[in-house]
C-alpha cells in the first residue's frame, strides 16, 4: 500500500472528520510564462489539483502542507459525499481535534507534478500538439515538484508553514522543503523515508519499469485513445506491493494458504492467497493510474539525493534550520530505520533540533498509513512544541519508542 490506498474504517474516520470535501484546481503557470525545470526544460501550462481543510488565519501562518507519496493524490481527508465509502488517505490524523488539528491549522494537500489526478503530467494535453504528452513530457525531479508546491502555497496566500509532512517518497519532498525553504517552514516531519533511494530500491523500480515497457500496448508511451498497457502496469504494481509489506505481515495475512489445495499440485496457475492478493492489487491499480505517470514518478524518486552537490549529507543539511520530527518503523525494509538514523545524525551534527522515534510495527512500509494510533500522538506533541503550546501528557507514549542507537532519541 502507498497513499493511493484510502482508509475504509468509517467509524474511525468520521470522528473529528473534516466532512464533505471537494478537490479544487488552479493554473499556476500559464503561457507565455513557462516553468523552468531542474534540467532546464520548460513546461507550460501547469495545473494543480489540491484540497484544503481548516481556515487560514489572519496572519497567514497557521498552514501545514501534507504531501502524498508515489501514487496518491490530493484527497488526504474527508469524503466526497455522504455515500462515499472511502475517506482521504490520512483522514485519521487530519481533522478537528486530530493531530493535524483543523481547529488550529490550515491543512493543504496537492497532487504532485507528474501525477494523473488533476495535476499536469504525462497524461495531460501538450498544447503544442493537442495530444497527451506521453514520453515527450520532460523528465521531472523531486525539486521540481517542491517548486510547484511552493507556487501553490504562494497562490493560496500562505506566508509561512507550521510544518511540512509526508511519508515514503513524500518524505523526500519534505526534506527538500527543509533544504530550500527553512526560512518559511517552522518544522518538517519526514516519515519512513531516506535521503535517497538505495540500489536495491532502484533495482525494484527497474523491474517495474521494464514490466510496463515490455507490454506491447505501451507502444513507447503512445497508447492514449488506444488499449492501455494494463498487464505491464499491473505487474509493476505487484512488485511495488511486495516492498510495502513485511515478512511477518505476509505470514499473518496470507501464510501459505492456497485457493484449492487439492488442485495445487496439478495446476500451475492454481494460486496461493498471496498471489491472488497481488493480482487484485494490480487489477485495482490500473483502474486509477496512468502507466507513463508511474514511470516518471519512479524515476524522479530514483534521481533524488539530498546530498547532491555537497561533500556530505551533513554539509547539505546545514541548510535545514527548522525543527524536525523523524519517524521510522521497525518492520520497514523498503526504508529501514537506519535510513532515518542517517538523517538524524546529519541534522544533529549541525546542532539542529530533532526528535526521532522508531516505532515497533509489524506492518512493514505500510505502517505510515496504518499505525495512526502510534505516530499520531507523536505528531500532536511535536506540533505543540513547535507552536509553543502547552505540551500534552500522552499516555503510553514510551511503549512506541525504541532507541535504535545511543543518543538518537531526544
């Protein structure tokens, strides 16, 4: 699971809900103006889909930006109608009285540049040709995505941010906000992330990319209005889902159960439960996502390196002057705890204020979308410290804290 998966627990999400919401769109860059990307390519127009929850105060400094990860969207909280079965992907922690308290904060979430949920990306129409960009869309980076987010923040009239928060690939963009805009960001909350993707992560992405491009329907990215590369995209998604789970969660959820034990030694295609789960996730994904967008977003993730251009991560992180809350999960092998420890050490080397918690969890990388009751209180307390409010006594907090190595916890 990444944050394209939305919670279905209606009782849990309706308590303190932001209610019925609507996705909005705005055009941040319009011809003849162009947006210059990191690789010097130019892009115009740029339309962004976004949602907001709560009210921006008179001084315009109570905003929080939450960022979705790889295949998510702007719908972070609330529901689209009374009949909507699905709440936003971080609904349990966004709303009145929740950790991202909309009685206090103006919470913003937008679909990333390169996505396919209302923001300009490879599936958008190229104004020069009148057809979808496809593979003619310029290569984008995490930095480009952050700059478009900054344009949205300016468009909304926000003067400063209380926090920028997000998990997985979104955590990389959170770090980039701290690197580029510490002067206007009071804190960053990167969760289950690292300063770059590991070689193993790039390898998984490569296999996913090859699966898409090997699908004959991909047609070098020119499949719009034709048969889409559904099989390739579904396989790519299956590969991704394997990395989101932990060994323990897979044993617990699927074990070695089989659909038809009597048939399993006679039929090569008779599936184990875990195989059926992966097939289901792949089939579901192709209904909501674009293959070219997936290729571009995976590559942007691979390209990111927060130490790029500097002699070390410590030197790069001298630019981060805001407070940090860093959270990892013990069962995560996509971004294991040592990746968060790298961030903590680099920040601490520069005397930065850092709180770090490695949470006991058996859910693997998925934990940043499931273990709300564990990391939500940490966010609530941290924001109270950032804003100078009275700290709250949070019962049972210590049971979720682990010191991965001496001196890392605040």
